[in-house]
C-alpha cells in the first residue's frame, strides 16, 4: 500500500538531511549500558548541530550557507495509516487533499540558485562530496547504501558520530525498522485477507482500487481534469466509501495490531544494531553538550 505509510520526517530540501522519527525498543535489564532511545527533541538538537557544523565548513570554503531552523515534529512519533474508518470525518474532509501544510523551505535553496552554474557545481561538491571517496554499507531492506566520505555534510557527521560506515549502517537500519515491519504486515495472511474484504466492499460501492493509497491517488488525479468543486465532490464520495468499508472490515485495527507484532520482531532481530545506534547518538549528544 504505497500511501498507507505516513512517517513523520523533517529535513533539508537541498541537502537531503532529515530527522527520521525513531520507534523505541525495550531492552532487557541484562544490557544496562545501552542508552535509552533518543527523544525527538534530542534528534532535533543533533540535526541543528549538524547544520551548524556544515555552515562553518561551507563558509570556511568561501560558500554562503544559512543554518536552517529545525523544529522537531509534535504529535505521535510515527503514524501508520492503514485506513480511515471515521465516516463522518471523511464526509466532511474527504482525504484532506490540498489541506496538508507544506514543509518550510530550505533557505539554502535560494542561496544555491543565486550562484553561477560553475559555482553551483563547486557548491554541491563542497557540501555533498565529490563521489570519488565513499563507503558502502549493506542495510537490510535497503540494499547497499553509499556515503561520500568527503564534503561538509560527511565531515559534520564524522565529527558527531565517528566512523561514517558504522553510522551509515545503523542509522539507515534503525530509521527503517518501522517500514520493514510495515512491509511484513502487508504480506501477513491476516492482513491480506482483510484487505481483500475491503476491496470487495469498495467494488460494491462502485470503486476498484488496490488499497486506500490507490484510492487517494485516484482522488488526487481528479483535480487535474475536473473543476475544483466537481473534483471535491468526487473525492468525498470515494473517501466516504473507503471509510465505510474500513469500518465494516476492521482493516485499520488489524493493521495496527499486526504492525505492533511485526515491529517487535524486527526490533528483536536487530537488537545489537539498535544498541549501537543509541550509543552513537549518545556520543553525539555529549559532543554537542561539550562544545556548546
């Protein structure tokens, strides 16, 4: 289900840096040395510290760089939308298309666009690296992930977290655990059979979609060729039918229950990687605290 997974992420449009919300994992008393899961506020502090380090590095090389203000997200840490079963809300808001707030623009996008083409090329190399020196790590669920070892972005992360290969593996893995669990949910026989019931219900209502994400995508495309009011009415009709079928089949509750089960399984499987991730984050927080 392409659009059913809603993960809260904030980051920089130009650099590709992001704070990915980390789902907590319980550790037994046998491993008291493992730091607790970082809070979103702490992750925000580290992202802000990384930007300050990047800015210092870029300015030292003669490039302008504005430190963006990063605000940690509020509300639930990670939201998985297996479907909306609130029929009244669907009747009032549809899928809420066009109502979502846009992320704050990266101030460095404008800085970058003001540069000449040759300076833009040099800027990209100074920031993200040349591509000639890199480390490659294998990350479950993501395959091989490449990280340049030169450039201000990598330099900042090295100063915070140490070894880039080690950090690259555990960071990408830990922030991808929830999607790994979600993938397992979509292949779970219980979820598959419940989704089939939802599809059958939708067909009775006159719609044929693979899942709620596909239904929302179809509703969004209506705005490309219909007057806004007509598209809005059609969107609402799809959303109400969707929510009605969600309520009848219980798909959202099934998805949430299975997500919790599969997430616990992947957390147990990658216990050591989670411990390493937390240790590196704790080290970075100490570095930030020591350097103000």
